[in-house]
C-alpha cells in the first residue's frame, strides 16, 4: 500500500485504550474490536477496507473468536461473514431475522443490500457476562429500537457499548419495523441506573469521559425523562 492509501485507511481507525473502533463508511455501523472479539460487523460492503485496516493492525479476520451483534439491522450484521471463524451472538428476539435472512426486518433495502441467512451460534437473553480482551461485558437487553437490541456494559471501566440505543448526540429511532417507543423508554430507564464514563455507540463519535452527564443532558431534551 502506498502512503496515501495508508492515510485514508488510518482515518477509519481509532484506538480507545485496548479497544479499536473502525468506521468503514457512513452506512456502516461502528465496528469495535477488543482482543479476539468484534462488536457488530458493518454492512459487509467494505470488505477490502476492513482487510486493509486489519493488515495494518497485523491482525487476521480468522483470528476473531466471536462477533457480538447489538441488533439485527443490516448496517450492523451484513458483514457477519467477514469473521470467518467467529461465533455469532445475537439476542434471541432478533435471532430470527438473521436466521431467515429477513432483509425486510433488517431494513436492508434502506442500504441497498440483502441479508444473507445465518444460524446464529449463540442466542443471548440478557444478563450474560462475556469475556472480551480485558473486559467483562454484561449483556443488557434494551428493546425498543428492535425487539432484540442489546447494550454491552463493562462495569470495571464504566464503558457502555450502546448499539443504536444512544449516540453522542441523539437516541435511536423506534419507527422502523419492530420498533417500540414504550419499550425504548423502559430501556433508557434501565441504562440510567448505570455508572457510565465512556459511551461507545453504534454510529458516530464515541464519548470518552463523563458520558453519563452528556446522556442526562440529552435525555432532558427528550420525552424519555
Ligand atoms: Zn439499527
């Protein structure tokens, strides 16, 4: 790779301590790498970019043991096949979308994509603790954006991987298939009880300190108080 290419590839990559954040394009979900764990997989449209990034990191797609999917929307799960040897985990209430390759429920059309069917390896219920690098990620079931949306929480570092529930400057939508505003409000209440220092959302920039304050301020503007 010549320098220009390396530069553009590096712009898609952020290091957050031991966590690597990859942003392949504006359509792709954020992909987080922690040790041999990936959280979300993007659309699957930008395989070569991901491969180039991993090459710079001296990592191989085959090295990943698990990919945890925060919910079954195409921009998060379309790339599940990238991680060749990884077991795919998804909440049981979103698992059928992946298993059937249900492009409609995965809003794949919105991204001009079509979802490949895959039987998930691990069905999550909520409450599980998943080891990922030095983190222990608690699965928190936070329905509302989709029925099986989850957040992943590392209590030790007060880090919340929030999927499409909360972003740095907004909250997730509930008007797509399977969305439920009441369930979403209840999920927000669940998250409010957590100590959150770092917020690592499914899209856009992370919040790297004092994330709870940012969230509280945002929540005060919304109906979710
Ligand atoms: Zn989504």
